C-alpha cells in the first residue's frame, strides 16, 4: 500500500459537476481512494442550459477511466451530420458529413445527462460521495491538505482536486487570483423540448444577424430530446427584454417557428468572461485546480467542460505519478521532489492549455461581437461572395468557434 495515499489519506475531490466526477473516476481508475465533497444535497436538481457537447477526445479520456463509458454516453447522445450557416436569412454554407464509422466526433446531450452517466460510473467505481458538505477553509503542508467544512469538520488527505466551479472556495482560500477580462453584454441560452412528431431537422444552424430578432446572431444545436438556442445579445440590451422566460416566449417563434414557446425547459444568461488562474496549484503542490475553478471562457467551441475534463484526467495522472514516486523511495526529501515534479508539470501544462483556450475563445468573441467596423465589412463581403467562392462560406462557418488547432505542444491535447 502506498504510504502517502491509502485508506487513511485519500485524495479529496471538491465538486460533483462533470469535471469533479471525471477527476474522481480518473483517480479510481488508477487505484486511488477518493472522497468527493459536494456542497449541494444528494437529491439536488441540475436543470439548466449548460454544456452540451462531449467531444471525441473527451470520450476517449472517459473511456480510459472506465471502458465502455464512452459507448454509454454516445448511445444516448445525438450526433448530426449537417451544419448550416446563414447570413441575414440567406444560406452561405451547408455541409453534410457521412455517418462516422467509429467513435463519433462528438455527441450532444444536456449536461444533466452527462453528469448522470458520470455519477453512475463513479458509484460503480467505488467513489465515496459526501453530500451537503460545503468547504469553508483550506490548509496545505508539505505532506498533505486539510479542508474544513461547514460545522467545523476537518477532512485530511494526501492531495485535493478542486472542481468547485467559477466561485471556487478552494481557490479563494488559497489566495490564487483569476487573471483576465470580462466583456460587455451577455447572451441567452435556452433549452427547448422537441414537439413530438414534429421534430426540427437534425442539424446545427448558425445564423448571423437573424432578421427575426433584430439582427442578433443565433445558433441552434440539437440534443437528445430537444435543442438549445443561443441568442447573442448586444452590449446595450437589457436582460428583461431578452433573457427572461417571458421574453424568450416572445422572440423564440421567430427563430424556430410556432409551437415551441410552451416547450421551454430552461433559460440562462451568460456573461463573456475570459479568465485563467494565476497558478493551478498551491505552493506545496497539494491542491490541483481544474475546470472552472481554474479557467473561465466564453462558451464558443465547447471549450469549457471538454477542457475541464482534460484537466481532470491530467490531475488524476499527476496525483498517481506523485504517489508512485512516493512509493519508490522512503526518503522524505525524495517524496517531496516527486510531488513537486508531477504536480508542477500538471500545473504548467494545463495552465498553458487554459491560456490557449482563453485566446481562442477571445478570437471567436471578437468575430461574433466585433469592435472594429472592418470585421463586419469582411463578414458582409464573405456572405456576398460565398455563392461563388465557397471558402468564404467556410470561413463564416468556422470563425465563430475560434481556432481548433495550434495549441502549444506542451499542452498535449486539443484543449
């Protein structure tokens, strides 16, 4: 048994969202004991317009944690073959891909369903869940971490992985700053249930300057049981005019047709944040930040949850590697060096990836909410030329999601 990580010194994961669940599952796949602390009660409701896409790379990571999990998720999710882009009501791009022969490039399902699959996988793997337990304090030493929760209970472990979201208590208690910017304005994300027998075509549609909503851009994405609509609002728009359920009932028919105003499942508004933690670990290398505890991106290109799960997999690898180094030597100094190396490398690699994703999401944001007139002129010109120059339509199709490739090699993955 590992002298540093065992039944009396587990790894503590904070947060039972998709990233925390993935971290816990990854740790169990490496034979480490895990206690998962979640502030919400076990019967919490998790509705809402959240992450939809689980990308092929993420599916591969999850399957490495529990073989067969990717197949479970993809068999439930939806994968479409058609992408369409319109500009002011006119189609400028359309492409239909053949069905994938192997693992699909992505699957689309509501985050509540992704979490359902991950939670069941964690339960099968033996993760110890502790619900209704909010972290209030964090202390690290060279040999471990201690977390205090409401009521004064103390939890000690060899390491902790903080997946407690954008308002991370763990990050705040460690004094780690979030660096970056936030943009003006907001967008509205709406989950809508299908109308039985009258489902919309299985395709993803992006519409620049949709005439039905006053020239605001709109995206529609299918998921199992319905679809999500993303309305890009302007800087001077008021949330009560576009972001409440009552407001959505007014503008939704112009985007998807009649019959859906009474099928709304959830409405959310999001601000455009681009922030990355100054460090993804503490000075003692005992806490590892992952997901939104470590970075916040505008939701373009499905970078949030997918990059968070990549963080979680890398964190599990780092903790397992540090544990192996500890087993390999009995000298305390050598144990410390092993911890330093594996966890420090995790922090450097995933922060590099976070900075790349932040820049890429910023590029997409600059395209969707251009501050310079020249960008709108280019978009208008590309739309006019798309019928004769297909690459112009392809540019309009791909630009809203930011660059997919070009991440520094040290990051090791697309995200």
